């Protein structure tokens, strides 16, 4: 009995020490602003809940979207690596040197509950290297169907038809597409989303781009698409201040009917509805970006994923945090409040919430494929978007935009000896 009592006392002391140790732990967590603050405050709520349950603190370092990639690269390069950081799923993660910084998460229990796209989007060199709660989604022109119907407009199938629709909207005092052009990355989404169409015209395009066997400047469709984008800008289809407009102002523009469309994802209208309950956002539909003859639905590899720094002294606590987030009650709470990514959850035990926009873009397209952000190595939305901004301002041609992208990518290929 004395031995048993002694053993229990020792065990109690060990557990007590472990608890005290956890209370002294702070995990650093770097994230792009819209990846954790878009649509709801559920990320902060779950962090607070985790801190309360475990005593472990989380220092959430929120970085502006257009600065995130460069700030994260600087942190990695200077050795100030966060315990947890967000990166894009798919091949877009390659620019952050996964073999050097990403922990192998293949053995974690929650991996077995991933849906297939989440497994694929987080797999690098045969290992699961990301914790993903995002969803497969795609960008397209989300449009106010009632506005279109009231003006007798239909979904445009060509750029010429789009111009006819846009001119009619302008005549009636409505901005055809609200563009949050202050954020360079959003301009890049246009070109990134054109990838599947270009790939349908050039067999093995993504594979050749990833092997550095072909250049963006070699593909005439890319230049044609950018020329149409520039023409749309010059015609005023993106509004008067599109290069200065912020993301947050899009809610008012769309929610009050000042703008008829927006380059958004399939659940963006839910965010508008939350802020403007009287609008009919749940009835909005979507069509593919109507430039460069595009008729394809472009989707992600599952969006963004959290990465654990493999050499973090706090790795065990990072894994504890991921276990917490993967808990069924927390996942259901997450997706219930993060309506912008609830359409196709990463985990099989959460029911998907399809939207009318998601259904309609599939109906309005002739095929689909992965956008270039997730399918092409060394794609950088901020850099690409900046070059497109320069084109819109007249300081670069469409061909020069493509050449600049090629130059940036070549530097990275050279750095890894390819």
C-alpha cells in the first residue's frame, strides 16, 4: 500500500509539473490576414478555447495579405521560424522549402479522416505535411442574378458578350465588377484561374511549366487573356477606383447593389448576406471569368494549410493544438461559423454545404481544372498581381508581364539547380 501511495504521489507530481510546463508555453502562429479574419472570428474563438483548456498560449501574428509571403520568407531565412504558419496547399508550398521546415504529420490520427482532396493538397513527397481545414473552392464572377434579370441580361459566354452585359450595367449606373485592386494578389487570381483553359489548349502544360520546359511567354493564350483584362479595365468595367479599392469595401458595393459582380469564391455571398441581411445574396450565381475565350471552372487544391515547424522546440504542443482543432466538436463549430469555406470541408465527418453559386458555375462551364496558384511551381500571387497592376497602368505590356513571371520563376529554378 505504501508503494502504491508513493507511486500515485510521484504520478501526481509528474502531471502537475507537466501542467505547469504547458502554462509556460507560447506558440507563435503566422497567418495572412484574410486567412484567419475573413467571414467570422472562429479562429480567434478556438484559439481562446484551446488556451483555456490547456494553459498553452498562442501568439497569432496576423500579416497583411500582400506582405505575407515576403514576411514569411524573411522569417524562415533569418531563423525566426514560427511554430505554426500558413501556406497554400498543392505545389504552391514548394517555395517555402518543405524538406527543411515542414514537420511530417503522416502519423497523426486525424489524417485518416481527411477527404481525398485534402490528403492530396497536403501531401508533399509522399508525406502529409499540412493540417487543412479549408475546402476545394474556385474563383469566378459571382453576379447578382436579380440585377441581371431586371435588365434582361444573361450569362456571357464570350468576352464580346461580357462587354455587352457590362455596357448595359454601366448605362444603368451599376459597376459591372467590383475589384479590390489595392490588393495585388487579387489581380493575380484572374490569370491563375485561366490556367485550366490554357492547359486545355496545350497538352501537359502544367507539367512542362513545372519542369521548366516551357515559359509563360510562350503561350499566346495568356497574352490574349491579359489583353482582354486590360481592355475591360480601360472600359471602366471594374469601377472608377479599382486599383485603390480594398477588399472590405466589396461588401457594401455588392450588398447595396452598387456593383453587380465580383471575382469571388463560391460562398462569398454568405459574407455579404451577414452584413446586408436584406440583399438576396443567397440567390446569386456564378460564371467563369469571360476573358481570353475562357469557359473553364478553375478550383484549388483545397486552399491553405497550417504547417508545423519541424525543428520547433514546441512541436509536441503544436501537434496538441492540431489534435484540438481536429476534434469533431471543434470542427463542426469551425465550419458552422466559417461559412466562406463550408462548401467542401476537409474532413469526412462534417457535412458539406453546397451553394447556388457553386452549383451554377459548374453548370456554366464546359470543363474544370486546378488553378495555377496550386498547380504551377513558384507561382507568387503578390508578384504576378503587381505586374498586372503595372500593365493596367500602362507601364508593362501583357507580354512583358509574362516575361517578368518567367524571370522570377527562373531564379527559383536556378536556386534549386533545375
